[in-house]
C-alpha cells in the first residue's frame, strides 16, 4: 500500500493495521484502537492521528 505509513512509532503500528482493526472490530475510540493494536498506548503523540483515521472511516 503506497499510502501506508507508520502512525505509532513507539509500537511500530502502521495505518493499514489501524484501518483493518477499526473495520474488522467496529472500533469507535482511540482507546479501543489501542486495546487492539497497542497504537497510542505509550507516549500518546499519535492519538490525534488515530482519531482522524477513526473519523474518516466512521464518517465523522
């Protein structure tokens, strides 16, 4: 995926992993994404970007 980039550098989680987790598990919050993928659970710097991905997928 050309557009795949690392979102969470602490846990090395890529956008494709986050998108897949959101779609497969019906995730609605940054915390839920963290529980499934561990993204955003260390320093929290990527949480805003995770929220943007959530909003894109969930139509907000």
